[in-house]
């Protein structure tokens, strides 16, 4: 509102700066042209904007209810406190319904499942840990008639600590395997770095363009990764690819040998022993130890005869013990580098070339 000079001009402006009415007041009050309706509309608009910008706190809500209980009308309380009448009406209605003036906050969409259905999902996932979220959703629908999405299944199981994780791959071990592995570990536990520097660790690994079923997930809780129910026993992998042999020794390594056919005793003797292992034996002398696992081609008679003729000492090795062989870390690193190639290999010749490049 602006007042200028002897002739005072009253300008009523909306909150968006649009002129609505103009009134003039002369000295002495002889002539008054003030449009009260426009003034009330202006005040009402300002109150509505204020109500939209912030919510009523509990103290102000109590003041409003107190005035209404004293017999004041909603319009009078609205003009006195500068609050829209609709807000006061809703507050009074809420107070009459449940006796509460606090604002009711919405918790979002109601839960689709009941606590019993949540327990059903948890029990079903623990009984069959390889069930997918879609499988669990279908089983719940057939058992209870409640239809839920895959994301709901993930959330319900996540609340109790079950998450989709890849299972651990391990080789099947018997009691005899465990006993021999423990005996070997105790025998070599006190070896010095000088003794280990004379050992060549060797192994083969297959690299293929196809997946090894790593897309299979299981439901498990944190901290139980190596429990029996969360592991998959497997020691053979199929699919077209390349068989890679390599050997490592402290401070040195052999060249990679890549072949497409299965390893046989003749190939192992003529290629691996003659072209790779024999050279290291000649360079290191009688202290040289050669480690290879108990695969059938490694234990062929022609292989034993070749090792004896070349005076190569073979290290005793417990069966089904790839985790004790440090060369497994080399295969893991090589596989990660091949998988990170951009673009990835799309055919076997490209895979062979990239294996040799790495």
C-alpha cells in the first residue's frame, strides 16, 4: 500500500504484482473510495500462498483449536492469524475425528505382503538358494494368491539379510583328500624362501569364449560365503576354447603354451617337458623341483621315464589341491585382463592372439 502527498492513493496489488483496485482518500474523510472486497481478496491470496509454503506446527494448531472451542468462527480465526480458512476447516475436522492436531504424514504405498508371507519368502529362499526372484514371486502367488514384483522380493529378503550373490566354486574333497592336504601343508609350512625359489609351479587352464555359469546366483547372508550350502563343487569346465600351460618360478616364468586339443602324455612330454621344463632344470641344477598336479597326462609312464632320464625331481602334490598352487593367481589375473579387453574377443583366433599378447 502506497500513500503519496495530500491526496493519498491506496494501491492494492496481488502477490504477482498485478494491479487490482485503486482507492483515493481525501483529507478530512469527505470522500472515500476504497474497495473493501479487493482488499479482502488481496489478503486471502496472501494467506493461501503462506499456507502453501509451510505446514502448521503443533503449537499454532493448538491456538487455532483453542479459539474455535471458545466460540470464534473459522473466518474470524482465519483473519486474525492470517491462515486460509480451508486450512483451519481441515484442522478442525481432523480434531473432531481423532482428537489430534498434528499433521498426518503418509508412509507411502501400503505393504503388499503380510509378515507371514515375508517369512514364507525367507524359508523358501533358504530351502532352495538358487531360486530366482521371479521363481519366489510365482511360488508366493500360487501359495497365498498375493502377487509381488521381483523388486519386492529383493527388498523383503534384504530386510532379513539375504542377498543375491555368486556361489563359491570348489573342488569335491573326501576325507582322504583333506588328510593328505593337511599333511602336505604341515610338511612345507617351515620352508624358507631359498627352498621355495627352486620350485617351478606349473598348471594348465582353459580359456573359452563362453560363460562358466557365473550368472547363477544364490541367496545368502553376509559372513557365510564359504558355508557348504553356498558352494558349488566343480572341477571340470567344458566349451570350445584354448588350453594354456604355463610355469612360474621365483623371479622368472616360462612362455605360455597354447593349444586347442586336449593335453595328452605325448604332448606333455614332447612339448612341455622337452621345450620348457628341461631348460630350467639345466640352468638351476640338481636343486630344481618340478611341481605338477596329478592329472592323467602328467602321470603317464612316458612322462615318468622322461623325468628320470632328464634327472628332474618331481614334487609330491596332494590331489584336488588347485588352491595350494600359486599359479592360479596368474590364471585369475590373465582371465580378468582378457575380460576387460575392449572390444572383447569374438572368435578363437582373436582369443589366442590376446592370450599371447598378455
